[in-house]
DNA sequence: GGGCCATGGCTGGTCCGACCAGTTAGCAGG
DNA sequence: CCTGCTAACTGGTCGGACCAGCCATGGCCC
C-alpha cells in the first residue's frame, strides 16, 4: 500500500506525513496533546492547507490522531488504536512503547510459528514440504551473511503460513517483515555467529513425518532462542 | 479511531468513503479495476473534488486502493493488504473473501484464547482472577440474552488479554470485537440455546490453580465448540 | 510497412482563497 | 457567583486554477 521510507518522502504530502508521524511516534508530541491548527501547520511547513489536510487524513487513518470539527486535532490517547499500519514506524523509533511492542511481537511470532508448524504437519502437500526443505537447507549453509539468513528465515515463515491457508496469518507475516525491514540493524544481530538452522531442519523433518507436535516444538524453541539477545527487560 | 456506521455517514466525506468502501468490499468493483477519475467521482456524487480526494485518502490508508500520479486509481489487487482496519466491513459484507477471513479469524481467536489462558495462569494477580471469576459467574446465569452473553464473553476475553500484558493481543481483541459488532446478527446464534459457560468456569478455576495446561485446553475447547455453527466449508 | 518517438489529453498532486459548521472561551448581564 | 450569549477560534466543504506524471495516438524516419 502506501510507499515506505524513501518513496513516501517524494511528495509534499508524504514528507509532511512522515514528519508528523515521527513527531508523534517519537513522543515529541505526547498522547492527548493538541496539534497546531491546520492553518498553522500549513504556514509552518510552507505548504497549502489542502496538503496538510491530506497528511492529517493519513495519520487519522493510521489511528495516530483524532480529529473533531470545531475542536483541536489531538494525538490519539492510545497509540496503537485499531491500525497496525503505524507499527513498523513505532518499533523503529525505539521508544519505550516501541520496545514493548517489539517484545510482544516476538512473543506472538513464536506462538504463531508453532501453530503454523502444527497445521503444516497436517496440511502440507509434497511440493510445499519440498520447498520448505530447500529453504531449510539453504539456511544451513555455512558462511551465510546475516542479511541473507534473515531473508531466508522470513521466506521460510511465509511459506509455512501459506500452507496453513490462513489469510490473516499471512497479513501478520507481512507485518513482521515490515517491522524488521524498517529497522534492519536492530535485528540482524539475531542472524550472526550464533544463528543456527537446526530448528528449521527439525521442524521440516517433523512436518514431512506429519508429526505435528515435534514440528510445533521445534519452531517454538527457535522463537524462544531468538528472543534472548539485547532487548530483555525485568518483569 | 474513525467513526463507524452511523457517525461516519454524517459528513460528506464520510458518506462517500462508506459508499466507495462498500462498492469495493462487496465486489461491485473488482480488484485491479480502475475507479472513475477524481473529477468524474466528484461529478457523479455531486461533491467537490477535494472531498473525493479526502475519501480516497482514507481508502488508500485502509489499503483498499492504490493511487499513482498520472495513472488511474485502482482497487488493490490484494484486499487485506497491510491494514486490518477494513476487516470488519469486509466480513460484514459476507462475500467469499469475507467468509474465509471470518473462519481464519475464528481459528486465530481459538489459538490466542488458549495462549492467553496459559499465560494468565502464570501471571494473573488475585484481583484479575476475581474479575474473571465474576465474569464467568455472570455468564453462567440462566436466562441470559444472547446479546448480553456476547458482551460478557468479549469482556472475559479482553480481561484475559489484559492479564498477559501483550499490547498487540489487545489490539487483536479490539479487532475481533469490531468484526462482531459490525454484523451482530451473524454471530448472535453462537450465544443462543446451546451456549454454555462451562468452559469459562473451567478455565478460571485452572487459572486460579495456576494450571496453565488445563486453562489453555478449556478455552481451546470453547473456541472449537463455537466454531461448529453455520459457516463450515469442505476442505 | 514496421518501428521509434514526439505530443496531447488524460490521470493524480498542489495551490489558492472563500465560505460553512461546529466548539470553546470569555465577556456581559442576571 | 452563576448563566447565557457571542465572537473568535477549530475543522469541513467548495470552486477553480495550475503543475506533474502516464500513456495512447499518430506522424516521422528507417
């Protein structure tokens, strides 16, 4: 849908949207706080009010602001309202909320990976299994760069989700991918020295053997191991 | 965020947005098909082009259309792009895709209910457990109307999610709620004669006893039982 | 005749300035 | 002090103009 980082900034509206979004997501503008009026924003950023309005319309659709005729436009009380579209930016910003959400995302990813593996063990056709095996084999190659490993890992996850046929999970996959690609450096560490494709291989073998339980466990273990690095907070 | 059915239709932009959204989601306009030009839409609907543009901006943010300067504005190839915001409308429309997504949503709901129950068994404080018990007790009352039962069920789910502390799950809860409230009649059947709060009670008891496995199983069983009604397709 | 490319007429993007419609805060009167 | 009106905000809609990118058409060159 809406173009991301580079493309988004080619249009006047896109630039303004990005600027305001950063201000909100980074906390420069706090939840509940009122934005300047449309006319003021237009003057400050030297654009037309129509342009400001289009940018605000996007932020509104992202659930980042609430607009009321007559009253001031305010930063939404609960960022993360109904839309997940703003999530990549939120995590990339690295704020408190961003980090928390990043952890939550990892948690869900682990759960869903396990689920997908179980379903795949029941549903996978030979062609899909072969594709998964191929990806797992590529992941096991020595000397893989972190970037390449990450790409393969994502493709593995996506293929697994496709097997389940669940459209919403596919959407979730896309979301995770967006988050990661938005702040790649933050996550590449996971694919460094200590990365191992062992779990993937175990999972695929279990899927081929139609052993749902083992498949699920393998990928849950993988997700758990990937969670250990830097971001770890006390409970 | 954006006002729903009644409120959304009070502004000119809101009415137009709703009209176009219905046309897209219902399949009147097919994926990939080009919309009329902004100028044509403005004339057809007897509104200003600016108004049309604001409506299109919303649909774009929902991921329902793709806009390219110079080229035509088209219905997105893959409805369900990155945004879940259009989902309630999609399910309410009752099209093929809507029904499929409805099933997928149920599937995920079951998975997540079970997960939440397990987490809750580990994390729940006494106050939260008490609140869950209260809700379960209310659900067990005889003579509950389907509407009331549904409301309580949702509150139960939401409370459970809150205990886990996962922000994204909270978002998911909200999404499920939106979908249900958008087409209530479609789902109220689940809370009719055969509805039983037995699973809820079992889950709460297990949570109190810190028995994660039983808690998870209870709610997974509940979700599975709720899945049986009308919408059931061959694989 | 076939292929290349200039161009005109479409598309959306931005700007301007005006007026309508709610909200709110402050002032006047009770 | 409280009430109620009003004026000065806020966002919402309008219209019309021009800029910028895409694309199909048609003429030119090979």
